C-alpha cells in the first residue's frame, strides 16, 4: 500500500497537473470516438468505459489540485459502482441481441418493438 502512495505522490504533482488533465481529456475523447465511430455494441460499451476512466482521472487530478483527495476518491468509488451496473446491463443486452439477431450491429436494434 505504501508503494501506491509513493507512486501517487510522484504522479500527482503540481508540475504534472497539465499532463494529468491532458491524459484525462485524451481518454475521454478516445472513448467518445469509439462510441460515435462504431456500430458494434461491444465497441460502444468499451468506449463508454474508456470515457468513464478519463472522467475518473480528471476528478482525481482536480481533487488533488484542490487538496480534497478524500472527496474525489469517494466519488470515484461511487462511479465504479455505477459502472459495474452499466456494464452488467450492457453485456446482458449485447448477449440477448446476439442470440436473437446473430450480430452486434446497433442498426439492427432499430426494428425492435416494445
């Protein structure tokens, strides 16, 4: 546990704040590109997860910059819990769609009737 704190102290320094923000924004936009640029449901779910990780990094970096790391960590734990639910529901929908349609194309879901 002490090694993690040493790494965090080296990574989240005021000099590296711009690098942390750049990495967070880069991760977020890579995830948005995955969501917007793919018709595959699995790639879309992975894109949502990548965007979420970018948001978590931005939240942690801003919490460190403001000196409120405890609040940032609590919010990140809450986000991880929400992510678990999103992934479970998303994978359930993907499996059900693949069993019915035989592929993972999002445009095939347009014909679903409630």
